[in-house]
């Protein structure tokens, strides 16, 4: 059963019962932030990108990933940041792995060509979306999807795009457009040119879809285009997006 705790709004003093949401770890196990009942919730008055994420450790495999910091909207209009406990540092020994310790003497120094290769198969679990109600939800959905594709260390892009929000990870730039206007060819070209200067791939996410010229231009440039539906699931709308969705990175 999900952990829950009472949360009091500092603005109207209304009390809520809050349960932390769960997210899918790469191993398939559900993970959720651990709530801190000893600390009061605070009102979100100014958003800082780093404060919108929290590191959560998977109890099943030990993997640590960043997930959206828990928040709750009070009926009075105040957005509450829910306090969480920080994960305990990993103090497990970093010595040789069990299979290495049991290997015959000298086997660890064999040339790579003599080793028996292990199959490299990365099975992906089904993507777990987050419902989109706000522009921030759209950015969160895109970030979760990029992580599901295989991109790591997702952060806010250094260069702000002409519209929407820019996300970056190693080897990729993404633009999330939460507006009600379809993305234009200029929007796609600006993202593509910025990615070219950084020798990175690029991905575009839009809530309102794309103009016909934008779709044609993205197909020629090889830019994957996704439409974010209100369930938070990115839907590929061109061939590069279909390929990326099918294989990941």
C-alpha cells in the first residue's frame, strides 16, 4: 500500500492526505519517493529546475534515478512541495563481482577476443505516463519518455529555445512545446540547427501537433516528432519518431 501522510497547506491551513506516486524503475520494479512526516510542506512560489527533481533509490536493484519532486495542488490555489527523505548513500563494497571471484586464476586477464560475449539485450518495460494537466506536466512527461528511451542525466538545456522548454541529455537535445499552437517549420529548424552546433541528436514534443510544412521539413532533416496526448504518452508522428520509439538508444 502506498505511503501516505497528512499535509497542511501553509496558506489556508487546509489539511490533505497525500500518497506519493510510483514510477517504473529500469528493472521494472515500482519506486516512489519516501515522504518526510517530520517536515512541513512548503508553498511553491518560484520554480528552480534542480528543485523539481528528487533522487530515489530502487529497493529491488539499488539503482538511483531522478524523478519529479512530489507536489500537491490545494483548492485554494497554492502548489505545495511535499517533503521527502534523502536516500542513504550506498556503502556496499566495491570489490570484485561474485562471478569474477569464482573465475579460474588468470581468466580476468584474458584478451577480450578470447572471452565469451554475453548477449546484449535490453528489454524495455511498457512506458508509464503521467497525466498532463499543466505545462510542467508536459515537460515531466517528455523527460520520463526520454529516460525510458535510454537517455540519462536529463536536465534543462543550456540554451533556451524560442518557444517551450528545452531538455538535454548526453547526445540529445529536446524541445517541449506545451502551447496550443502547432509547431512550425521554423521551430523544427531552430532545434535542428542548435543540435547540429552541439553535435547532438534532437527530438521535438508538441501538445498541439505540427504544421504540414513542419512535418515535411522534419522528415527531410531526420528530426523525430512526437505529439503529447493528455495521458502523457508521446505519440510518434513521423518515420524518425517511429524508429526511435521502437528501438530506443
